[in-house]
């Protein structure tokens, strides 16, 4: 999956909203929203999103690879790109 994402990023300079929504899927978007609402580690992301730990561990690398979030001491934070993406999603939420 990461290879697909990496290859895709090489093909495009900037992803569109639809591209990112497709790459993340509903679970990735739920994780992004959970982090925005204050979840910082996998356990709190699980509590905020209702997703299983396996799903979270599968999507976190995609969010990191797309530079929507960053990791610091096993805690996750939105990057500027993640904040901008979430703002674009807000009308649909």
C-alpha cells in the first residue's frame, strides 16, 4: 500500500481533495478527525474513532506518508496539510 501511495505522490505535485479522500478511505478520514479532536496515541484514536487497532495501525502509515500527520514520541499530530485537508472536508462532515 505504501508503495502505491509513494508512486502516486511522485506522479502528482499536489493531490486534490478527491484524490486524498480516495487514498485515505473512510477509516483514514476518521483517524484524521480523531487526531484533530485531541486523540494523540493509538488507544485514544481507537476511543475517539471507534475503529479497531488493526485498522488504525494500517492507516497511520498512509497518513504519515501523505504528510497529513506527523509522529513525535509515539504521539500523532496534524500537519499543516492535514489541517487544510480537514478544512476542505468540513462542509461534507
